[in-house]
């Protein structure tokens, strides 16, 4: 076994510190050697991504992250590159001070940062200001430097963590580096993949620094990055009854589109049968646009009974509304005790009337819905998405998808998976309805709640990336994901 098996493991800042300490105290690798390895890995990364770079600007903070930067600059000079270093005052800590001396003894010059200092003319800028230890907003003078770095328009390589990004939570409390590439060392930090962090990290490249497998033996990762996956091929004798019957419930007055997207996504995700319980006014449009959906007019809960008996999985919430009609259907659906995906107004009603679930359940809130479910505001959700999704899963006894950049999936036992796909073009109406249908279809085909949520989130995000790759992010529609989704489910991504 090699360290590469840990590529998809995500760690908290405290866990990373413990790994560092273990490498030094137990494995006997000096901290300065770890710093040297990090600098060497960073230089390799820089030359991989910018092979024609001849001059680099390196911005060093006072701690060990700055030490990595000084050693990178020294190695770059030895390799024939020009390196200019700007530092935030004096270095602190034995290893950081030693790294700075090594750079200076090799002939390197350190420029102290001040607001009127002109930044070097560089092909690549290297951020070595602050690492995992910084969890507050950057000080005004450092924020000014970050703004100057951005104004150069030159690509940025961040060492370990883009300065100003909380490596634990993904929060960005103030100004922060926007890197094109982040090379992160020893362990992948969980905060780099969710919240506001994805807008700052660029491409994340993990480097184990050649450390042995023994380093990770006593440490359990806090979360996992999702890996590409799909469903296995169906047996040749399969029939529609083998693949479940999804009942999508919603579509109050004026919201036919929401329930149609949900139902059609369930069909495209492989459900054998999909019924729709909705307002009668929507039936002509649904039948004309997608006759494969079995659309039914439902005036109230009694009309839902026969549909519930035939269904194996429920998708409740898209366009449901919170009026008397939607509330009555919501109560009836939850009382049925069927496996269920709850979204949109299905979640808003749950926030008003918390109740346990009798069957396997997946909740799919966006941050606003998550805040209502937890009785807090969206700022609290954004401050620590990992804590929020775990609390939701524990409180409601369900698998929970906390949507957004770097969607998180959690179960009541605290397990968390992080989605690394998706793009800003998906921030548009109907995407959540689509996800509800996809997850419901996967439940109907035999996945448990964790599998359906994790696989569904991954397929949804990857389909969005495929669709954006074809036509761009701006103007992306939820329905644009349906054909890429079908390709991914059939193992034909290309």
C-alpha cells in the first residue's frame, strides 16, 4: 500500500497538525526536512503547470508557510530561475528562520512588504503568506498585498492553502488569494473543497512528500472526496418492475416546471416507472412534453392513497408550496413510511413541523433551507458547513445533502462525503428539482440512502460539468443536464 490511497481522504487542521507531529516525533523526520520536501514538491508543481516560467515572485509570511516559500525560492534560483521574495516582516520559529537564512546565504534578497512597494515582474506569483493556522480575516496590510498580487493578472501558485481561506471550513472571512493552483502537503485539507474556498483554490494538487504509509495508520480521515461512479450494467432479463416506481409529489399552481424536471430526471436516472401527483391544470402540458411520465390530478390526500400504494419511492417537495394543498399531501406522504427524498417546500414544512421518518430518507437543503431546519441563519451555515450537515443528519435521522459549491453528504453517524465537481452555471432554477429526481431514482433501483445521495450528487454535478464543457456555463439550463446524465449512467462519458 502507498500513500496515494489517501488521495481522497480529507482532514481537519487539527488532524493535519497531528500528522505533522507524528512524522517528526514517531517517524523521526525532522521538521526542516519536511519543509525541504514541501519546497521541492512545490517547484515540481510550478514547472509542471508553467513550464515556460523564468521569473517567480514569492510572498513569504512569518511562519512555516513562509519557510516553504523561502526554500522554494532558493531551489528556483539553483535551477536557473529568477526569484524575487517579498516578506511580511521577520520570520518566526526555528525552521522558518533557518529557511530564510538559507535563501539569503545563497545570494537571495528579501524585500520587506510595504504598501508603496512595486511587485516584481514575474511569470508566476507564489503565495507562501499563511498556511493552515490562519482562521481569521487577513490584516489590512496583508489584504492590500493580496489585492496588489491579484492586480498583476499573473497566475498564482498557493502553497498548502491560499492565504485568507479557512482550511478547516472553507470560509473566507475577508480578502484572500485566488490561486490558479494550490499544492497542498501531507494531507488534503477538508476546507479546500467546499463553501467559498472553491473560488480561491483553483486546481488542487496533493503531495504526500514521500511519507510512508505508517504515517496514516493511527489517523482516521474526517471526510472523503467523492470518486467518479455509476450504476452497474443491468442484466439482460431486466424489466421495468426491477427498477422501482418513483412517485413525484408537487407542482402547485404555477410550478409545473419543478415537478416535471423532478419526474423527468427520475426517468433519465433509470427509474422503471415515474408517476407525478400534481394539480390538474398541469396534466395537458406534462402529457404533451413528456408522455412517459404518468401524471395524475390530485385534489387532496385521499386521491394520493392509490398512488402511494403503487410507489416504491417518493420524491416530495418540488413546487409543492406551503398552503393547505401542499401541507396535506406532505403529511400523507410522510405517513406512508416509504423511502423518500425531501426537497424545497418539503423541507420548509419540515422546519415548521419537525417529525421522525419511518423509512430511509434523504434531505437535500440549500443553505437557506438548512438554516431554517437548524433554526439559525445562513451565515452560521457558511461558517462551518461540515458541522451544519452533520447536525442536520443527526437531528433528523436522515442522510442529508447540503447543496452549494462543494456539496456535502452526511449520514446520522457523522460520515461525510464531499463533491468536487460542479460549476457556477448550475446556480440556476430547477437544478435542485433535478437532483431530487435523480436521488429518488437511485433509491428506486436498490441503492440505500447513503449510496443514492452520494452517487446522485456526483452524477448531477458531473453532468453539469459535461454540459458546461459543451456550451459554456452562462445560460446553462437544468434540462441541459439530462442527456449528459444519461451518458454518465451508461458509462459513456466523452
